[in-house]
């Protein structure tokens, strides 16, 4: 360790002098192109700056008063794991059993069912929309008698722990706006994600790890891209953005010290940097400066906490056997499920696990087989693992994609080969754990799973319900930004009370 670590900490560091440096009157007049006119402009701007500071203080006071009320009531869930199946899994091959479709095989979808509803550009020019029944069998499972596809035998074992919602619907028909809608409450990019809202509203119970962590499967087809803005903080303070944990040497980018730089060096650098930021905050009053300080400090603590939590090698063989062979390979969906459990045990509030590869416009039977094989055992193991550790009772687990698939085949149809286009009008998701009814199915679709006939659940309803389970009234978690009051559910959303215990 170098000897300079023992030097006293001097406030007259050159960096501080630069921050504190103020232009004197002579310098200002000399450098100004318009002389006294610039002084007058400066005076006007100074008044505006004062008013802006006052407005900022009023907004900050408003936000703090809102935060002081949280949680609004006793939460049933302390933490959330969102297993996001990016690409839109087909409800026909998973949870929405439609046996009557066999007699419509190959027939054109009746206009009375479609009723002129919007199609994507990929199938809008088809002369016919041939009905494609699922080529997979369904069976009832558990005491609840839930219908589950043969593609999900392990998930069927935990049927009595699931609350299956068959009547989800969305307005978004294309991937990026649909996924953005689910994650942020708006189809346009730029809004805060669900995890960021929860981090902002409820904070963290573990000061050594972020309250919002993101995992992305490496063993999934990259058919649709994932953008970091899906777990971004939007206009919320930046310390609430999701932090992606990766497999490999550097789980969090830029977290490790450079070569030849030790922890004491980093600590001293952060002390100096924090002093500079504090001086900036006193001069400018930008709340993002405090967010920056919080991020630097979190990164310093994560240098110790992240390597420990990312190491799953010490898990017993029994755990790897439960989750499946691929769980021994860091970065796979199965390994990420184990990692998600470890993060929950350390009181991380929100874990988002993305698994791509569900966009099956063609060769759907083959593709669904391979996708379900990857996620089925680890997903069921995750539920079982949480349950036996006593974590499921206060953890909310969510499984689902951004929309469903069409009853008609996109392209050529045969009994064993077909594809399905995007369908936002109805699709299936499930929730399990804290506060939701176990062994329960909610909502119904018509015989073609094209329209909802009972108990529709909109994306905003889903978001309102998620926040409710975390002890948050979705109408009262508000953030003022650029003169408008924003919330995750915008001006919509109703808590789906019928699925709650």
C-alpha cells in the first residue's frame, strides 16, 4: 500500500479550488461581449435561477411528503421476481386450452370473431387466416385441475401454487412498444420501469446491493433485442435504475478496480469526489448530484458483495439437480433462477429475469418444445425452492410475455408445423406467492382465444395490482417532472381484487 494513504485530507485540494472558483467583476466584464448589457442579462437570469431553485425546492418537498407516506398499507409482498418471457409466448401451447379448435382446422378465421381488428403487417396481406389448433395435448393438474400443456410437465407439478390469468390484454401489437408498455406503463421509451418505481418508493433493505437487479439469459435465442431502457430509471433519480448482473469475470461493468489500483485508493478517491459533489450540490442544488454520490458509494460496497452473491458454485448438488443440468453453467436461465433466489435471500426488492426467444412466426411446434424445455424445470424449481425456504409467502413471482399469439397460422399450415403472429387482444400470464390466490384461474377467452369474454385484465391493471401487493396505492405513487405529475399506470389501472387473498 502506498505511503500517501496516510496523508491528511486537505480541503484546499486543487479540484475544490476549481469548483469554488468564482469570476470576479473585472473578469466578467472583460470576457463579456456585451459589457453592461451582459450584467443586466445576468441579473435577470439570476432572478430566474432563484425562482427555479425555489420551484425545485417545492417539488422536492412535494416528493418527500409523498415518500413519507409509503408504504400506504401493510404489504403482502416484500419482494418481486419478474420472469419476463420476451417475444410473446403462445397461450395455445401453454395455459389456454381450446379443444374445440380441432374441428376448425385449416378453416378461415370467421370474420365475426376477428371483427375487423388490427393485424400486423406480417399477416395482413394473407388471403386467408387458417385456424391452427395446438398440436400438443393438455391435462388437468393438481387439486385445482388447471389445464396445462404437456410442454410444461414441471410447471404442472406446481399448478396449485399458480394464479393463472388468461385474460390479459394490451393495445401494443409490436414487440418493442409492447414490452416497453409492460415495463414502464407507456409504449414510448423514456418512462421509469416498474423496478425503478418500486426502488424509488420503497427503497432498499440491503445497503450493499442495488434494490433493482436485472438478469438476462445467455441460453436464449436473440430473436428480439432487449434495450437497457427497459430497466431504466427514466426521470426518476438515477440510483433507481436497474443494474444488470452478467455472468463472467465482470458481473457489473466498471465495478472492479483497474490494475494497480486497490481498495484504499478507491476509498480516498471517493472521499475527494464526494466533497466535490457536495460543493456542487450547495452551489447548484441539482438532486442528481446526490444520486451520483449514492451510486458511487453503492459501487464501492458492491465490490465486496457482488462476487459473493454471484458465486453459485457452493450450492449443494441437490439444488443443481432440482433446477436441472444447465443450472451449473452461470448465465443460463436455470443458473439465473438460482441467482435470483440468492438475491431474494439478501432482501433485493425487485429482480427482473429476461428470457428471449418466444417470437414464433414459423416452426412454432419445434421452437416451443425447445423453449419450454429450457425454462420449465428451472421455473418450477424456483417456486419449490422459495416455498421450502419460507420465501414464497412474502415474494411475488410473475411469469409472462408482452402479448400472445394468433389462433390462425402465419404462413403455411400443416398439423405439425405452423406459426403464429402477434396477438394483444388476449393472452396468459401467471403470478404466484405473496397475496395472490394459489391454484386459481382467472378470466376467460372465446373458443378461438381471440377475444376476452370474462374478467379482462389490462396491462395497467396488472401494474396496479403488483404495486398494491407491495403496499403501494398506484394512484398515489407520483413523481413531478417538467410540470406534470406522472405515475406508473398513467391515468389508468384498477387493482384486480378477485385474484388477491
